[in-house]
């Protein structure tokens, strides 16, 4: 082991280079750990279901033109 004079070299560089730490991965959330959604509606939220709208027959752009 070599002697390092700390008075003349207060911040010596290490003899070995340490490998960089691996990047942190975000924690994996399993379905059991998912936050529970509060079923009570907040202010201004619609609580009644929307009225049923009759099906107009699909997208008019997808229907072939009449012969």
C-alpha cells in the first residue's frame, strides 16, 4: 500500500474506478397494489347514466352507395 500525503493532496483520486450504479427502475405495481378508486362522485360529476341514443346505422362513410 502506498503512502498518500493528505496535506499536499487533500482529494486523491482512487486507484480503482468503481462501476456506475445501474439506473433505478420504477417500482412495479401489481393489480393488488393499485389505488382504490373512490366510488362517490365529486362536485360537478354526472351521477345519472346518459340516455340511450338510437343507433343511426353505423358510419355513413362505410356504407356502400346504392346501386
